[in-house]
C-alpha cells in the first residue's frame, strides 16, 4: 500500500499492511519510492503518514482505544 510521508512529502510503500492496520503498533516498515533503484526499508511513525489524497489514516488504525472515546 502506498502512503505519503508528511515530513518528506514522498510516497512510501508500506511493507506489512497488517502492522499498518494494527492500532497497537505505532510504527511501520516502508520504502521511499524515489529514483530508479529500490530504497532500503525504513521505520515510519504512523503519525507521519497520510493517504496520497491528503486524508489522515483511519482512527481505528492508530488508536487502540478508538471505541471508548
């Protein structure tokens, strides 16, 4: 799945979507999509990721207590 880094403004490919949708995990492994050579995976905080359209990640992906608030 491709998301955008708020800090860099670059597209990143999330390597494990299960970690992305797990609200207990606050970081995911992703690769920057820039240049012709494949980049090394890096760890990104979910708080730094948005959809390419500019929308935030769903609350149920980032807040383990989303049902109680």
